[in-house]
């Protein structure tokens, strides 16, 4: 199972990176491969390629703002969550996504 995700928050400082960390931990607990792109104050880091996105089984956008380069996801099924959802219960967010596959 391959998961890709993008995290972004309005200020791009703490919550973007905290949400990414929570997703990485949740995936690790389940033995799921995940790549998380952050869109924060430092710009786009760990950027997802179109190949990453297309080949993923699950695509997640965790954001309370419009993400940059969203067009990369065109034609793909994407699950969207707020930053708060992931910070409160990343395990449940991931389980919700896994149950759809």
C-alpha cells in the first residue's frame, strides 16, 4: 500500500510539519509506505512528483488553505482533511482512507 499526502496550513510554520509528522507515525504503526509533501514557510519540501501521485493507492490532502500545484492531482481520487483532523487523530484519518481501498 502506497500513500502520498500534502500538508499545508495558513501560516506554514508549525501545524504543517506537525500534521506531516503525525501521518508518518500513523503510517509507520500500520506498516504503510507514505511520502508527505509539506507546503510551509520554507516553500514546498519533499515534493511529490506526478509519478508519485499517479502510482499511489491513497492520496491525501491535509490543509485549511488551497495547496500549491493542486493540478497534479487532476483525475485522481483524493481524500481531504483539515489540519485539526490529523493533529487530533491521524490514526483514524489513515484508517478512513485505508477502508476506502
